[in-house]
């Protein structure tokens, strides 16, 4: 069996991928929220206002789109937090390992 050596670049690449995934999740959930807001919230707002004019429906659609997009973006950002946190832990481990290797090879000075 081939021996696998430590490679910090693999961990850094994994952390980069986690960050990208977190960003994609936030964007996708924001888009889904905007679509849901457009499809569900807008008709409810128009019904509550009890007006069927195109201006009211257009405003209700815009408000539904914005409310759904902002809500979805926040939810997506919160979902991505755990991925970003995991990436930070990985990068911290790489930093600790680099520090440990650099101090392990330094001679200790004798105090007397």
C-alpha cells in the first residue's frame, strides 16, 4: 500500500471549496426564496389589499420578490455558516501544524 503524506494544499483547496459551496447555497436559497415570494406572497398581498389593478399587483409582486429574496438570502447565509466554520477549522489546523513544524526544528537555548 502506498504511503500518503501530509499535504497542506489539499486542506486549503478543501477549505476553498467549502467557501464556494457556502456562497452557492446562499445564492440558490435566495433565488428560491424570491421565486416563492413572487409566487405565494404577491397574490396574498394583492388579495389583502383587495385591489386588482395592475399597479397594486405589480407592487405586490415586487414586494413578494424582495421579501422572499431577502429571507432566502439570510437563510442561505446561515446554512453556509457551518461550511465556512468548518473551512476555518481546517485552515487553523494547517496553521497550527506549520507552527509546530517550525518550532520543532529550532534548537532550544540553554538558560543558566
